[in-house]
């Protein structure tokens, strides 16, 4: 293993996180959650590895828990987001307990939709910020 490449990758990721806007950080969390769910699917369906499946599903739950922790409950929309996040957490837990990923397409659809929304917000806030700085 080439540790220089690993260190460079870790440093790039660290810098990406440190320089990201709050909206970009949320997009990164959604991306990581989707990745963990897809890895869980591969671990279960292709490799029949229950330990790896559990690990990936638990990571996905941790990421959604972090999204819950980011909510500002003084904003009305946050209570609606909390309901969605709680649904996702319950569904992922049940998939993990039963090792049944039949709900995965629905979970991924919700996560992808939310991710795309945050990416749009991220890009529009970047455009507005750039225009303010330029003008």
C-alpha cells in the first residue's frame, strides 16, 4: 500500500471539509450516507457478508443522526426534516435487524432527492456569495 497516496487523499478530504460551506457539508453527508447504503447492499447481496453489511448500515445511521444534530429547531422546516430523518433511521434500523434491503430503493430515493436539493442550495448560495464579493 502506498501510504503517500492515502495521506494525500486524507489531506484532500480534510481540506474539502474545512473549506466547504454549511450547505456543501450537508451534501457531503448525504453523499456519504448514500455510499454507505450502497456498500451495505453490495456486502449483503454480492458478498453475503453480514458483518460488513451491519457496519455500513450503522455508518448510514450515524450520518443521519449527524444530520438530525445539524437541525435548527427554531426553523419551522426543521420539524418536518426531523420526521423524515426519523423515518429514515427507523427504516435503516429495520433493514439492518432483518437483513432485508427491500426498502433500500425508497430510502435511496429520499436521500438522493434531499441531496440534490441541498446541492442546488449550495450552488445558488455560492453564486449569490460570488456576486456579492465581485460587486
